[in-house]
C-alpha cells in the first residue's frame, strides 16, 4: 500500500463546507461502512458516548464521571493518548463544565495509507469501552461522491478535537 498525504473522513458528521454546494461529482464508488460502537450506536450500554465532531450529538441523561483515566489508541498509526501530562504531547483532559473528556489530535505528523480504515479505540484500563473507524480517501472528490454518508473532511495538518463522555450511572 502506498503512503501519501490524504484527505480522510470520520463517520457520521456533516461534510465540512461541502453540503449544499451544488452537484456532487459523478464518480462511481462502493458505499462505505463506518462502524461506531458506543452507547448511542449499538455498542454496550455502558455509559460511554462519542461526541461531536466525530458523530452527531447523542442523547444521554446519566451522571458524568470526571474521575477516570481513559486512553485512546489508534494502533495502526502508533498513537496513544492518555490523561498523563507529557511535555510536547497531546493528552486527554476533563472539561467538567461541558461534562466531557477531550484531546486535540494534531494530524500533521502522520501519513495515512490509501485506501485505509483506522480504528480509534477508547479504553478504561485494558478494557475497550467503544471505538470508531476512520475511513481514508485520496481525494476530496471521493469523499463527496459517497452520497448519503454524512461526513466531516479531515485534512492533513488539521487538529481534530476528539470528545467523549463516560457516565458513572448510565440512564436506564
């Protein structure tokens, strides 16, 4: 597989700046299947929710738990985000006002395989509590031609806010 700088997308979001821009290019493609696993998308009902901008806003009503030490990993890219503050590194932090965890992923230093699907895993200790797949395309035209898939374009060098919520008492 050839390594290149590419446009990539993360599933289930609005195509940044491209919705309503007129005609979609006429390119034949195979529909993609982006998998999301959290309490809002058919995953375990464990009180874990991936939040915008990676997915559309989910409905939740449990009690937020700001006292955990989650990790996020993208093994194929050698990425692991933790809550440990390391100089010159991104780390997961708690936003108690917004009741979420957040890390800003700087995509610039990474090269993606085209085509490629990358799994972003959310973990507590050794247990995966949810995940989302990242689909990579070579051109912006390929992203637009996907039709009914609602996506956000991730351009190399852009910082992606990864936001998620973990509840101590999931709503029943």
